[in-house]
C-alpha cells in the first residue's frame, strides 16, 4: 500500500515513520506527478496558510482536490483546515471538500498548546492521548459528517465524511499507531 504525505511543510516525516511501522510505503508528495499510483494521502499539520500558498505555487491545488474527491485522504491539524469547506477566510487556498466549518487556532497561540485524552468512536481500547498545537476545531459538521470525537459538547476534534478523515490534533507526535492503522483500513476498504 502506497500512502502519500503532502511534504511541503509541517510534520510529514513523523507520519512517514508511523506508516512505515505499519508496513505501508510512505511517499513524499511535493509535485502533482507524485500523486500517481497512490492509494491514499495524508495532509499533515503545519501552518495552513503556508501549505496553501506552497500548494498553489507548485500547481498542486487542483490535483490534490481531484485526488481527494475519490481516494482516502486524512488531514491532521492544518490538514483539517485545508480539507474544510468553510474556514472563515476566502483568501486562503483550501481544498474545500469536507462539509465542516473550522475555527483556526481555536485554542490560541503556540504557548497555549496542550495534550488531552480523547474517546474516539472508531478506536477500541484506552483513550487516545492527543497533542494539540495551535489547533483548530470544527464548529459545525454537515449531515454526512460523522463526529468521531469532541473535547466537550461544542469542540469537535475528529470527523469523517466517507473516505475523508480529519483530526484537529497531531497523532503522529505520539507512539499510538491506532489512528494511522484506522486510516490504512479505510484505504484498504476503499
């Protein structure tokens, strides 16, 4: 199984290590042709504005959008912002594929980063220890979007819409492989 990781900026190396540990081939994606032959794609955390600008510069916006319309794609942190239909800013390039509204930097600045144990409906066992770094939240989810986890009643931090997955936190910064394994099962079943 070949999984691409958008490698323009952000935590792509950490995702590659987790995928490799699970037996998948990790492929760094920097140009449109790097999407050829991939079974799925991860859009990592980082700075969503920078990722959008670099994706535009490298001619990746339309190829990424076309890929993610039919193949499993997972956005973590900034990747959640990049996948969302509504981020409250029409100037920032996004893919606009998931029927979610996102509040960027919902928890404040870098110094306000934190960790929390989450119950995630698609994972068995103990709570998932999540790392939030200048994290977004989904403030609204459309009727076709499954909410997988919330921090509290209003702060949605993990969602799935068919073959699209988004998390507001950084699972690649933990030792817990369960979410990456879940994504690989999504890819296998697509």
